[in-house]
């Protein structure tokens, strides 16, 4: 038997009181299977009161965005726009007329779902998560040089401000979702990210290319909190049914976005002199995301070091260390201790060799120890 989820309905031009009346109407009839949502892109049906639009061209522009959508007009006169199939309910709305229209929509919608279920006998392939891997750490800026002095102007060259960028908006959305225990939507144009608190997952319809593009600029974003907790599971079901959406874990997404945003720069310059403590190993991070991730993580978990000491001790270029710290700080697995580190830049020189040129035998003894300790640390630190 075909399991039928509610038919989602959005509205435009209707007052809050009218929406409440619709919601009450849906609940009064057991043979109606409709639910109101505030997001047009999740809706199957959109109810529009054209008389509340100030200009006719605005209605046309709005309807063009609702492709392949059932549209119902509440108006005194029948409205036709560019031969679009628009249903019409005469105002003032009569209960029987509304119910008849809804039952017809529901019957057509159910038949379409049943036909699709009968014809699609092959299992559907899941949308692969484009954010799961990167072939190479191309997010690191080739122009980023190691810091060779503690002058303010030099420190500013290796610093970035995540709160002013896409990374900051994503982190804010995660925090709101957690604190409000509510579905949160982050949108940019036609692209959305839905943050689901119960599963700590994010549904998004952005390609990896677009996502990386958003990480390197300052853009206008809109945060919207969906407070209707009863519909969260149904919205998730709808997102799962949409091929253009894929999902990933919140922390994994934020880690990756922080790496791409940092480009080898540092989110907190206090870590240059204050020892950094790693409280949890980010075991979910693919190794190809950042070279020597396991070595950096296990060394910091073993004992706190400031980032300059860490770079010097492991013979790893600072920009890789900075990128790791920026991502780890974003997901909340590092903190700064109060004791000042002893290292300065007097013994450091810019490292011209790339991290990929190091093999295990080329690393200092302390680095070799961290490799052998990685498996032990995985048992000691919960992921």
C-alpha cells in the first residue's frame, strides 16, 4: 500500500488569520490530508489571494517561480495568466466549494503518486554527498607565506574573520537549531540549507563548486527559523524525496566550510602564543581534506602547544596548521590554555618545502611518535 504524506500547502497574499482558518479547516475533515508550510519550495499547492498584490505584474512574476505547482486563487473574479492551469475559488469562500477543490487536488495528487510508485520498479540511487571528499587540498592559498615576525601588520596577513563570512552564518544556523531545537533554514537565492536538530544533519541543494564559492566571499543571507515542530519529520521526508537535496552531518559540513574559508589563514591569532588543547579528535574528517591531519590532531591531544611551536616541532608549514586550527575551533574541539607558550619566532624560518614532500622517515622523532599514538588516542577520545 502506498504511504501518503500530507500535501503541503503554502500561501501568498493571505493574512495570518486566513492561514489559521485554513489550518483549522484541514484538521476538521479526516478525509483531507493537507498541511500548511511557510516554504514555497516545499509546497505542492499554493493558495494565492491576488487582490492583496499591489500590481498585476508582481503576481505574474511570483507565479513563474512556482513551476509545476498547483495554484489556487481566492478572488472575486476568475483569473487566467498565460494559459496557466489556475484553480479558482470564489470569494467569499464557501466551505463546500473549498472542500470540493481540495478533494479534487488530493485525488489527482494521490493518483500521480500511485502511478509513479507502480512504474518505478527499480531501486532509486541515492544522491552522493558531494561534500564527502576532496581530491586534493586545493583550498590552501599558494600565496600564503609562513609568518616570520610578530609585527602587527604581519599577523594581519594570516588572519581572517569567519563571523563576517558564510562560515559564520552556517555556525549561527547550527547554534540556533541546537538552542531552539527547531528546524532552521539558511537561504541564498534559490539555494537552501536545512538544519535538522534531532539528527544533527544538514540538507542542502548546493553543488560543491557553489559551496566553495560562497566560502570565499561576503554575501547577503537570510536565516529563517521554522517553528512548526510537528511538521519537521514531514519536511525531512519531503527533502529526502527531492533529488536535488543531499545531506551531511552538521559538524562535517562546518569543518569543511571552515577549511575552505580559511585558505590557510587563522581565525584566532591568540593561538600563536597561547597553548592549544585539543579536547576531541575529529575522527570523521577524511585524511585527504588536509595533509597530516592525524599527526597534528594527535600531537595536540598529547600535550598543548601554541601553533608556532607546533609548526616548528612537526616541520609542517604554518598554513596547514592554521587551517587545521580554524576548522577545529569552528566545530568546538579546541580551546586555549591560560599559560603562555614559550616559543617565539626567533627560531623559525619560512618553510619552502611543501607538506606532501615529507614522509614518515623525514619527520622528527616527535612526529613519528604521534603517528604510532594515533590509534591509541582514538580509543581514549570519544568522537
